[in-house]
């Protein structure tokens, strides 16, 4: 179900002003945080639920507030027509980025300094299959050395191509538009939508949800991400959850690939537990979550309104942890630099072909590739009280 084909579910009440359009900004950089996963899918789902539950009297006022929170970037205008064709099989591809901005409060959260730049700390290609009942998620290691294409950012500035640079340099160079252009160049897949979440938003959203229960099968201690978890079951607050998805030295071989495995495990744990939170009986808390989500998510312009996000979320509501298949883009360690990885093109092409044809990713596509040695360190915890 697309945003274009679904009627607007929220209408302002009598005498209330029409909702303004969403704000737009330039290069996909995060604004300074205002005092946020399951990344994109949960953000849109909770935003939609918050508006629906709080409908009726005053719905127009709530719409205005939530709609005014949103920021968006016009990816289509920046990239023009020189892009892969849209799929004609009913599937969709969404690029989800976790922003590694060091500005404002994010410097403290990220454990770094404010150098005035932003990086894509996490990148996932979410492929929603025809019928929107299952999804494949392909994580792209930020340390992958790639040939970055020439691109134009959403401010109209042009950036030359560069060979042999890290994947996350696309975002720090040209923002959201350059990140999308780079992913499309690597995969040959059209990105239908773009969603971005930053450090502070991730932490706030987890806190609003009341934390996430996980079980660690070994001790995880990483002073760089401020994380110290003994083996066992824990309910992580926002700061701890952020530390978990950012750690790369506390588990496995210390690579970005190990961190990706932790991120994937955390996403599944969060999705698995959301159904038990019971927010539908707590409109105030549900609204708070929707408010947090809309304040801290950045979307492409097609999703840049509450109505569009609601329509999008409605189309994804049938996707749960049992029908989410998560893999890492096939890579091998760079023999010249142990801290970098290289695209395993033959196997990666199996992934992109499968997604282009809306079929399952074959096991052979990921066999024998670099893994990061952090598999099965984190699992969803069962039976903890909310």
C-alpha cells in the first residue's frame, strides 16, 4: 500500500487551520537535538498509532503539532532522473540511516567531539516485499571501501566522484542525497524512501518505550561507548541501548561487522517486545512517543507529513520479527588494512538480484564472507515485566 493511494486518515476539525507542510532542510544533516531503532519501521508505526489513538476532538491541533515536528529532504529533486528504475512488482526499498552527528548533545552521546560534520553510523537497506508481509534488511558496513559517484546535494552543491573511500563518507560529503546516490550506485536498486534517526533521538525513543529487554551471552564492556553489561538478562534504557548498538570494541573482533550483528539482534529484540508494551491503553504515553519520533526522524519529502507516514506505517504493520530476514552486505577484509572491508561483488550481486526480483536472498550470498565474530551475543529476553 503506498502513501499516494491511501486516503488521508487525519482531518482537521471544524474551524481549525489546515496543517502546514513539513519543513525542509538542506543536506540531510541533523539539527541540534531537542530535549529516537526498531529504526524506521517503529518510528513510523508509533507516529501513526499516536495520531490514530488521539483522534477525535482536537485531532487537528495534534496533527498540526506532530506535522510541524517533521523535517524532510527532497531526494528526488537532488538526484534527478539518472537513477535505477522503480520496481514494478509491488516491492519497495528504503534506505535507513543512523546519523553519527557530533554536534550539540550528540557529541556526548557518541563519545566524540563536535567537529561540525555528520556521518552515517548505521546504514540499512530495507526491502519490503510485494504484499508487505515480509522484509529483507541488508546492513551496509560503514568501513566498506567503495567508489563514490559524483552527486549533487539538496542545496544544489556538486561533489566530485572519489575512488576507494569509506562508504560513510558519502553522507558526510553530500548528506542524504549523496548517501542515496551511493547506495543506488552500489546496488543498482532504486531507493523509494529515505529515513534517518540520530543518536539523541534513538536514546529518547527507547526511554519513551520503557527500555528494551535483552540477554547477553557474554560480558560486554566498552568504555568508548560507555557500556558495561555482564552476561545475563537486562532491561536497557536509552543510554545503554545506544551503547550496545554503537560498541565495536566490547565484543567479537572489534570490527564494524561485529557491531552490525549487535544492531541487527537489538532490532529484532525490540520488534519482538513492542507488541507487549500495551500503549494502546495509554494515550498520553503513546502521544509522547509520537512526539519524540516526529521530532527526531528525517524523511524524504514523499514521507514528510504525518498523513504520509501513517499511510506508510499502515502498509508495514504486518511485518514482525519472524518475517524479517537480516543480513550484512557481502564483504571481505581488506588485506591492506585490517580496519577496512571490500565489497565481495559476486556474492553482493546475488543479494541485489534477489531483491530486484523480489525473491529470497540465497544462503550462498553470505557464506564465506566476513562476519565480525559477534553472532548470537545478544538475544531477546523473554518474560520480563514492563
